[in-house]
C-alpha cells in the first residue's frame, strides 16, 4: 500500500521531495488510471506535489473531506489518524513559514532561538531605514500580545548569530568534535548496516519458501472438499499473510539501508565542516550554514534583561558524553550588539 509507505516516509523525512525521491528509487509509480474514453493517466514517477496530495487527503485516514473540515467517514481508516493529524499540522506549519525560509536562509537561528523572559520562540524580523536593512529577532509573545505579556526588546540578529557561530568555532578547535562525530557515525552506521544486510539476505529465502508452500497448498486444495478444504484454505490465508509481511519487511529494510547511506553522507559532511570550520564557514552557502547550525545547535535562549545567552549544543553522542548541560551560561554583552547591513 503506497499510501502507507508515503505516510511513514514523510514521518521520517519531513520532506515531500525526499519522499518522492525515495519512492522513485525503489521503482514506485503513481496509480495508473484509465478514463472511460480510454485516456490513460498516472503510472508516472512521483513528484513532490503528488506526495503532498496524498498527505493532505483525509480520506486515507478514514475522514471524508467536507468543505474545509474533515468528517468521520464510514469506511475504515487505512492510515493511522494520529499520524495523519500530526503530518497535517507539520504541513501547515511549513506552509506558513516555509516560503520565507526557502527564499531567505539569512536568519541562522530561525526555529532555534527562544525568549528567556517568557519562553516563547523568537522569530526573524527586519526593518528598513534609509535603504539599509536591519535584521532582528523578536519575541513571538510580545509580537502577538503586546508588551504587557512580555516586555523584552527586539535584538539585533548579527550579534547573537556571531555569538553562536563563535561557540561552534570554539567547540571545533583541536578536531576532537569532528573525530567524535566520525567515530560515533562509524559505529552506529556500521552496526546497523550489518544487521540490515543480514536481514536482507535472509528475507528472500523466507519469501521463496512461503510462496512455494502457498503454491503447493493451492494445487492440493483443488482436489479436496469439505472440512479438509476449509482447513487448507485457512492455512493458505495464513501463508499469504506471512508472505505479505515478509515482503513489506524487505521493503522496509531496503528503505532503512538507503536512509543509512543518507545519514552517513550527512554525517561525513558535518564532520568535514566541523573539522575545517574556520575556513569552511566563510565560504559556505547560507543554506548550508542553516543546515549546519540546525544539526549542531539544539537551542539558544536569549535573556534580554540579564544580557545573557545560553546556547545548548545538540548531544550527538548521548550514550558516551554527559558533559553537556553543566556548562554555565555564557555571558553575552548585548550592549555590543551592532546594527548590520545586509
Ligand atoms: Zn518573550
């Protein structure tokens, strides 16, 4: 069932484009439909929009679309409703914020920066004065509900971004972080890959065995009747079910192996970027800067009133490294924040 596959993949990748790519990579095609006049449509490669249409289609979750609302449908849901709702919410969020992100990856801390005063997100904003653009981050709470809910000022973007970049630069010095990334990547990816490869070797044998048994049973049942035939049919159904499960597991294993390749490539890029951070950062595209920071930095909290910033790096090595969280918040003199020209 390709619909379920799409939902599961989206759950994992959070990107319709990535889902389409994965589907095409294993030879999935869109549903082929023949119209009454004989015109054939579909049967094509998956594209981002086709994936989105499936994800937004409430019918698959057992809902019937009615205007803009979804109502309970009489048929059974073929995908998990909670998952459907969760994905719907994620898509809505993307629609609202995604467009600007795509055109303007200039705000390094988008989605990472929080207001220490009221614990809401801080979002990018800019003003234009005499032809110059000044970039800021603003508390969402204050933006929406005014200064009586949260009375922090907007903060200039460059100063706090530089602070976070310096924090990463400091961590990268000496190459220990980069080595750690490589090491943790090697062990986790290799172990997982070995397991999956063994499974990928075993599953086809199991599938062949089951389909053999199925064929033999079908041959036999033809010459039977009554209770014996009934029992035989039950067994045939059982074998069919097991066969379906084994085939779907095999597909999952293939996906997981591909996903590992992707994670490995991403990890290598990360390790290389961290290793030569000082030289690489200067020439990195804005998109890649955002990518790097979003992997390495878990959160940044700005306490505007106390002039402090706390940056928490992502715990990439949760199993073996507990030094994080104990670091004292780093002082950040907000007075040195400078107006910037973009
Ligand atoms: Zn606030």
